[in-house]
């Protein structure tokens, strides 16, 4: 999602500014467009207007959608097919009956101001437009609905405020980084850190609040001792649990963290029955399935963060070969967040060509192996605690994509629906995300050995989930 200000309009003065679905055009930019006679159009520019019309769309690492909204392709493989809309979802709007449309952060088309959104009978109030005072000219009066401290400014659940609330459970390093990134994005009304050590949660929240002027955000950040005290949320990130220590595998944590994750998931679902839960606690795949079972929420609203992190690690390590910047490498990390991680090299590209054509096979295999063991490598180097920068950023990345209702495809631990021959177990797969969680599982054209490895990873996760159920 890109926020287009007056500078974007100036760059397209007298012409046309093309913005992507999900982008935000500030009121100041629209005012400037009227002054300059610049037309603002939502959609990709035609070939003849591909230059001189504002900033180009930023590449989306790991996405199955190319800039401009066209399906990504692998040379010789064609477009990535989807699996259709979820039952009960309006295919035109992507909204689910009984929930807000998320229009407060969706794209705004050129032309007259949009008409007010009519309330859904029995549903939450419609979103407030515009979503943030940060989008107004500095010094201009704010509408009462978004003025700090105004009635209705504090969110009370999905869709009932301009930008909503994210609750991050666990004020350790991962939770701290996730909260920092979410606040810095300045798209939510409030981020709440929850920890049994309420003083730590409050202290980190206050420290983050002190950075508001430095980073330029208006999101409120506070600490709480319980999920109930945090209040109803749109998204709940679970990072609570014991970290890995040197020599410990992710699976060694299973019995210790299952009780923590299960309790948090139950409480989160009780307080926020419409929320999307993103699990970060290890062992990731097993904890995500456990959270789904404990919460009683639909599987599409309980997701695991692993693939975004593992893909980012692979991209970073591949970039160290000198082939390209990390964000110019497209790849997928699927399967398990651990030894059964699957990185299908047949889908890895850079600059439109296969990565295997740019990096020697032996060197590329070494990159895959190092990416698979990167978590343990960080643990060994730190000697106390585990990775937190990239995991926290990855969790925030998933939530921001959902909040924007972008339809972006990214790897996530989701419940198999029969795609790839995998059912009824959480495993890392390409997932199209929307405001309400999982929209669909996207099918990649994998080679036979890659598909076999992915199915083997799912089988191994299923075994560990069964062991957890027996132990419980």
C-alpha cells in the first residue's frame, strides 16, 4: 500500500496519476490535483502512459501478483491460478456478510467523494472516512470522528472505528518489534502490547509512544496485563511463549508452549470473536493448529507466520551471492517452519529469469540449506534468546497486508483444503490474504519432487500434532 501525497500529483502535473488498488490518496493530494487539473485513476497505467505518471509500484517480494495487479508468471509456467472466492463472500467487493467492508483503508477512486457506507443490518457501524488525521493538511481541523479523544475515536471491535486495533500478546523482543512496525505504519488507531509482566508491556508501549514524533505516526500504543484489558481487536498476534536456547529444536518447545498458546487463543476468541489470529510462537505449525482448535474460530481466521520470515531469509541469503538485491528476488518458503521447509527453486526468479540460471547449483543449494537453518544459526550466535527482528517484522507484514485488504499472496501456515493433496493440517502454503484472513490457497505449478517434499512436510506436521493431542 502506498500513500500518495501532493508530491505524487506534482510529478504527474496536468496529466494522469495512476494508483494501485489499496493505495491511499491524501485529501491534500486531491486538492492539489484539482488545482493542477490532474486526473487520478485507480488501476494500472496503459503502456503509452507508463512513465511520468507518478511513482512506480513497489515490488512485492514473495507475491504471486506482479506490480499493477497482473498475475505473476514463472517462465514457461503461465499465470498462477486461484481457487475462487470463499463461500459467502461477495466476489465483487471481497466483503463477507455481517462484517465491515474495510473501506476506511481501501483505495479511493478518482472523482467525487464516495457516498457514505450504509450500515449492515445487525452488523458493526460503517468505517469512518477518512481514516487518519495524518492524511490531512498540517494544521487543518480534523473531523470529530477522528479527533484524538473524540467520542467514537477509540475502537471497540472490527470495523467500528477508522482504523481498528491490533493486540500483540507477548511483550518480548518479537512482540516489541511487531508493535513498533505496526505503530510506525500509522494505519491503525491503536496497538496494544499484552504481557503477564504488565510493567514491561506498559514500559515498551511508552517507549514506542515517545518515538511518535521521530517516526511520524499517530497510532496510540499502550500496555495491558490481560487480553480482556486490551479490548476487542481486529487482529491478534500471539508471540507469547518460551524462546529457543542453543541446542534446542523448535519441536522441543511443543509441550511448554502449547498450554500458553491454547489459553491465549481461547481468551482472544472470547474477547474478539471476529478477529484474525496470527500465531508466531514456536513450534509454529503445531501451535497454529493448536490455536485454531482452542479458539473455535474458523480456520481462515487463524494463520501462522513462518513462510514470510523463511522467504525473507532465503531472499537475504541469496542476495549475498551478489545476484540481486533481496527485494528483487522472488521465491517461496513452504512446508514446515523447520527441517521440512520446502523452497521450490523452480519458482524462484530474479529480474524475470530463473534464479537457478543466475546462481551456480551448488551455491544455490547452500543458500537453501542455510535458510532452513537460519533460526538456529541466530540462536547460536546470540547465545541467549532467539531471532526477533525479522520474525517481528514478518508478523507485522502479514497484518498490514490483511488490513489493507490487498489480496496479496504470501506464504503462511494455513489449514490444507485439498490443494497440493494436503487436507486438515496446518502447513506453509501460498495464501491470498484479505481483511478477514485467508481468502484462498493459491496453487503453484510445482515440480514432482517439490510437491512430494511439500506433502511429506505436511505428513510430518500431522504426526507431531497427533503427539500433542495425545500428550494433552
